[in-house]
C-alpha cells in the first residue's frame, strides 16, 4: 500500500522546493552534507530543507557528540532477543520506544532496523537482525517501522542486500541466484517497504553478482523501485559508495561518508554524466518522507524521557525473549529453599555482554545478572561472585590459540611482584624514543580498530583497559608495542605457543627468539578485511596470521617472556589497526587459580549460576563457535562439583554447547538482553516470569555441519562467496539433510 507520507499534497510541496534549490544546494543535500554532525548546531540549511540528525540503531538510539563521546539512551535487548519473542506487538513497542527517544534526543533519521538473514553462524552482526527465517524477520520489521515513524522519525532499513557477513564485507562478491535472492533475502525488505512504509534504505558494502550493491541497478532500481514500489530514498552505508556517476544512475540517492560525490557529482552533472532530472529525483526521494513525516516543520529540541518507564519496557522485552533450552529435574524455577547461590562468569558483574560497533548503546542505567539476583533474593540468601576466567574483550575475535591466562603472568613494579605484564606503546613503527604509554595489562592480547575507534563503540568488559592509543577517522596511527613479564607454567611438559598478528611480531623466552613472524611460516591466515586500493596480489600481506612453536617448560619454573609487535602491514587502516596475541596450549588440561576459586565457590553453594558470553561486533566475524577465554572449561569444572548448575548464555548468535551441555541440567539463552538484563534473568530464574522465548536461529552441533561449511560458501575464496546452499538456509538445511542440531 502507498506510504502515508507519500500524498499528493506532499509531492506538490516538494516540487516547489526543488524548483527553488540551486544546483549546488541539491548537490549538498544528496552528498550527505546537510547533517548536523558536519554543519554544527547553528548552521542554516537551504530554505525548505531541515537539518538531518542521524542516529545509529537498531538496539536503541546510539548517541555521540562531535568528539565521539557517547550519550545515554535506553539500551534495549538486541534485535535477536526481540526475534526470540516471536511477538509483533513487542516489536511495535520496541519501535515506539526508539521513536520516542529519537525525538527526545533531537534525532530525526534512525539507521535501522536491520534485517540481514542469519546465514553464517559466525557472522559478527547476527545480533542486529531477527534471525534466519525471512517470514519472522518480515513480520517483526513490519510492526516496528510504523511505530518508529509515528513519531515523525525516518527509519532506514538495512543492509540492502545480501549482507550476511563481516568477513571482507567491503569487497566480497556475493554470488546468489535470483530465486534465492527473492525468496530468502528480499522478503524482510519487501515487508519494510510495502507494509512498514519505511522512509529510506541503506545500501550495503558488498557486491551482488559482480556489482557493488550501491551501484547495482538491478538491486536499487529494478527490484527496489519497480518491483517493490519504493518511493523513499537510498543512502549508502558509511564509505560504501564505490563510484560517482554509476552509483547515482543506478539508484543511489545519498552518500553517507565522503569520497565519491560532492564536487565529483557536481562535475558529473555538469558533464551530463548524471542528468539533472536524475539529480532532481534524488532530491525528490529524500524530501518525500522528510515532508510527509513533518520533519520540515519540526523544532529540534531535546527533552527528557522517562528513564524508569523505558527501562521497565526493556526488561519486559528481555524477559519474553529468554529461551529455556534445557531444564532437567525441574531445577528451574529456583525454590525458596535455596540458601546460597554462586554467580560465576567473567562479566556476570557488569552489563558489557552486548553487541558492539555502531549498534552499541550506552545505557541510562544498568543492572548486571549478579546485581539482579541479589536484588531479587534480598538478604535472606547468600549470593557470592567469582569470575572464573579472564574478562571478555575484542581479543576474543582473534584467530589462534587462546590467550595465556592472566593467572600465570607477573612482573615487578617498584620492587613488588604484581600480576600482569608491562605494556609499552609507541606512536611509531620502530620503538623509537620514549613510549607514548606505559601500563600494566593482565595478558598479552590486543585487538584495536573499529571496536574502539570511539568510546561508544566498545562492548569489552569494563575490567579491561581502554584502547592504548587514540583513534581517528583519518590516516591510521602508527603503532608498535612491547609486552614484558614473567610466565610461570602450572605443569611440566611440551607447550604449544602461538603468536597471532596483523603485522610483524617476535616472541622471546629467557632471551631466546622463538618466533619471528618476518621469517616464520604461518600455520593459519585470515584475510578478514581487504583495505581500499589493495590489489589481489597483495591480499596475503593484509592477513591476520597465526604462528606456532613448541617448547618444554617446567612447572613453577619462571621464564622471562617478551613480545614485540609492529603494526606495519598494508592491512592497517582506521577500521583495523593493531592485532596481536600470545596464546598457548598446555600439555594437559589445567584449572587456573581463578577457575579454582570459582569451582570452590560453586562446590559450597546450593546452586551455581554460570553466566557466559561472547564478544560480537560490527567489523569482524567470530573465529569459531567456541565460548572465548575457556568458558566451556569453566562450565565443565563447575558442573563437576555442583549438579545444580544453571548456564545463562549471553550471545547474539549460536555458540558451541556439545562439549559441556550433557552434564548441565538447566540452560537459558538470554541473548544480549540490554540494560535490564540482570532483573530479567533473575525473574526467570525464580519463576516470576515464564521463559517463553523461541529460538530465531539454529544452534548447530559443530561448524562442519552448518549450511555454509565449505570455504566457497563461507568465508569465501579469492573475494567471492557462493550462496550454493540455495534456499536451504538455517533450519531448512538441517531438516532437508536430516542433520541433528544441538538446539
């Protein structure tokens, strides 16, 4: 049906405005230059054109000032948690809350919702969308968008089209046939346009059948405009515009991020490479929902909103999205006879378990699972906490062996031996001069890039230090780093040590050079991102590489360890700047002192609640399905001493559970549950709320049994990915092939 913002009166108004605009003003508009971030609060746009104030979604309103400092809004459960409710009415409430906070915070264009099908289990942004089923995605987005736009806010459906992984997202060529595109990947976008009346759409980074989405006339014009009848506007994803005239003529209406339009587009129009009729159509499409939703008359004025009321709504959605995966022996709900509870998990005492990148939202307040349980039980029940393993950060996305745990590192400071390693950072590539930063870090692990390019993007544990050097959106900062400390092995035997690095790294033990990446052969290589203007012949030099060696170490016999790292490959740029990790595989299974403390606590408690999490973010896919930092081993160790163990999974996508699920009596999938996660989980644990959520995606048993188990299907070969599974995405594949799943 025709959008409510697309009326004869609106179209008459905007034709008058178009006639009054100069060529230069039209170029300014479509080049994305009339946004408050570029122009400032006091800038006067052309007559009849409002300032555009954009905010990232889709799990709330991501607010940042001009310095990149985050503001606060309601951190809703991730869209994957909303999807687990299977409830369009909750989607309407979700959109209504976002719409109200958009207005209250002075924004008028929301970059969301997202409806990218969960095709690959390791995909980094699965949490931002509604799972693997096109119909479920369509039903939810059709309910959410009108609720957002009812407040005079434009929604922007993303990422159009076939944007289903972060691996090489800005360059990968998706090879997909027409039927699959139409039946699996298009329906949520069709629902957004035809039922949700969405105002705008965001073109994705990737290529589709050889042509970039943002200059693909089949995608932007034939399908979106002609087939679906879309009369709003299409913006590029940030810096995703691949060309000037070709993108404009294909159907792109707005460039988000500078580079290809502006003066280049003006020149193209003057040379008639892009006609002025096409330019007018671009302006017309932008202004149609802008006027139709009344934004040309809005007074942009920030106002307070009800923090507690919105928090209660966030909690209700989180509760309805929690999925009861397992409950043997009726362990849940917990009974009043419970007198002591051990809460265990690296970040159970904070709310950093959330999706990162542009979807990260800084909450108005936060309730951790530990705090939620304590508030629920009061003073009559003992609730004690132990982390069990090191906190979770962006290092979880690095390939290679797990990082050497912090328990085994010490270093001297002012004559005292303290836990950790000394970390030194330089703003050059050769360790010249005094280091820019010297500090103690818990272990040797660094993954700096888009995850913390601005403070508001990171969802790393607050127990971890911030990025070592300031980031920017210009040329990358040069970086070299040195970590030094003492490593005390827990057992004797042959250890496998690994260095993961984007760039050059060296590992020495007791002064002996064990790994020099400049000469060693890698055991694994991941071309996760191909920076702009890098020829295929140089792709391998851009890879994150893993190097390994074996060495015999004696128990309790300290060795001096040093890692030097230089971020010096062509793969270094502002999205992906520095990556290095020292990992290991001990000769036998070990329990770290931190884990032993948690196990002891669990052993002496009536019930153990183990809260485990992933790190998921825009810009990188996960390296595997495992829980990072050996949380799987933590679960097994706790379960071995307490048969009344409940595991709470906080993730945005599937995780491997087969290695620990058998002996765990109760498992809850709580997803990334937002700022009220603690209260929501506690209320489910104690039976105040029934865990009525349903899985919106499949949990496979292993990575080798998924629909995309070949390299050609994921992550792609030579920059090309084949959707050869066809229609058999998600549960369809497992049903058709009769392959058992975990959940």
